[in-house]
């Protein structure tokens, strides 16, 4: 996972308030409820797309939505704290 964090796109699917509190460096914020409307934006993003949230639940839902829309190079990065820990190990 660590090598993937340096390429592709990190997407935080938490709320803007959660994102403002703390987020992964260089991540963009697209809350889960906006993912279906922004599929075309996701199609243009550098791959792989790594989605994350607080626990991995919302990012899992985002991954499902994107895969159903035909975007296959998308990964559930899980929770923010797990992702930050993987990046430093």
C-alpha cells in the first residue's frame, strides 16, 4: 500500500468538517454522498484511486459505487489512522 500512496489519487470520503480536522497529505475531499454525482471526475483522476474515511466503512461504499460505474482501479484504503500508519512504516 505504501508505494501506492505516492502515485494515484487519495480521496477522503468523510464530511468536509472531518476533513478540515485532519486528513492525509495531498488527499482531496469528496464526501460519500457526492461520489455518485462525481463519477466523471473520478474517471479523470490518476489511478489507482485510494478512498479512505474514519473506519473503512464509507470508503468501502465509495469503492462499490465507483466499481459499479466502471472504475476498476480503486482501492479501499480503510481508516485515516491506519493509512497514516502504513505511510510511515
